[in-house]
């Protein structure tokens, strides 16, 4: 028998195939919109927690956080104060972000640390097959929101520990995440 569905389809030329491929590539750029639709709670927790971290930093600072900023200025921008005991990863990140200004370095670090935590939660949720939005909401407890960036390193260390656990659960190399965790918080 003759397939009537095939008989109704027009003949496809090479030009039409190229246009179809271009349309597919254009649709592939919108994968993130479907990801946001499926993970709206995850995105909402990320935006809310990051906003709280930024607001917390703008209202009160700790000496430890300022020591990281001063170490970053000393290492990258010729600052005049250096503390040798704090872990070096936070001043390194702030130093890279500090080429624009000190404020960009401080708030940029907060956004980077919050994004690292979100990425770590997303990775471990995929590794142990739990809902990423629920795990992220559970992770952002009152304690994490209030203490996560008071000294500057807690949130970064938590994000690296999640990435370490995710790599272990996937039987992948994990030591570098543990090393980054140690470099971000060993005091």
C-alpha cells in the first residue's frame, strides 16, 4: 500500500533543508527558556537568596570580609595591607573581579559564590537523583542565609563541598573540588 502521508508531503530541496537546519539552530538557542519554565522554583530561590546576600552585605560588613578585600587589593592592585593567615582563594577571586572597582569585587564575589552554590546544588541533585529545586530550597535555610557570607568563605566552601560530593557520587575525579574547598576555608 501507498502511504498517503508521504504522498501529501512536498518534495524537499537542498535549499529547504538548509533553511530547516537554520530554523532548528534558532530554536536551540531557546533551550534556556524551557529550562527556566521547568526550574522556576530553583531560579526564584537563587534570585531571592542572592538578593538577601547582597542586602546583608550592604547593611553590615565583617572584618574578615574586609580583610579578604584588602588582601585582594594587596595581591592584585598594590594595596598597603596584607594578612597572611586567611585562605587565598577568596582574595584571588576578588582580585580578578577588582579590576573594575572595589565595589564590583565585593558584590561580584557575592554573586559568584551564590552561583557556585546553585551550581553545586544542581550538580549533586542530578548525581543523587533528587529534585534540584527542593534541595536548593532546603539548603537555603535561615542559618545559611544569615551566616553564608558574614565572613565571606562559608558559601563558597559549601558550594565546593556539593561539587565534591557530586563528583564522588558520579565516580569522577573529585579531589580538585576538595582542594578548592580547602583553599576557600581552612581557618
